[in-house]
C-alpha cells in the first residue's frame, strides 16, 4: 500500500512497452456523463490516451492540471477520463462540470475496470494512464500522477 501511495504522489511506474507484445485492440464500451455510450472501438484511427482516475483521490486531482494543459497543447491526441471507483455515475457529471475539463469523462457500468476484469487489465492504482495506438492496442501504461514533461515523454511513441 505504501508503494502505491508513493508512486501516486511522487512518481510513476511504466510497464514494458506493450507494442512488443501483440495485444488485441481494446473493445470496451463506457457510459459518458450524458448517459451516452462511448465505444473505444469507435475511437480508432488516432492514438488515444486513457486517464483512469477516482474523483475522491488526491493524486488523481493533482494530475488534472498538467493533463488539462496537455490536452490543450495536443488536440491531435484525444484523452478520455475513465472513473474507476464505486458508484461513479452519481459524482462523475458534477465532477466534470465543476472542473470544466477539456476532455470527456466516462465509466464502465459493470465495474470491470475497477475489478481488473476489463480488457484494460489490472489497474493497480489511480491515477493510471494507458496509451493506445491508432489501432486501439495498449502500447504503454503508467501509474501515478504525471507532470507535463512526464506526459510528453509518455506519448512520444505515438507522436513521432
């Protein structure tokens, strides 16, 4: 537990690049803050940055300022926030509206993201970031809040 807190507050851990493993494209349907369905499969064609967070988590909240700046600097890389917490539908819309975030928020209604049973795999802590290539495959993961430079370095494989 202490390791997860330290990573979330002070640094980040990267998995080995997944593009070296042939993973299938992620097929996951989420519910956005307006109640509409968002399919990750429908978002293919461009790289995608997934930000997995919890509304009540301090490290997730600290990650929002650099992520918001990143989104404004890089409109070519869509970002989707995914709430990984119990009962997200009650708080998610209020959270997004209060912070006026420049990227959409969504949740997985069966809580498979929280339990690690979705195609995203285990999410060991929040915040976490998953980078998908234009074909929808996970090519990298990071755990812990990333600052601006960390985000730039994280997306380098899809921005070159």
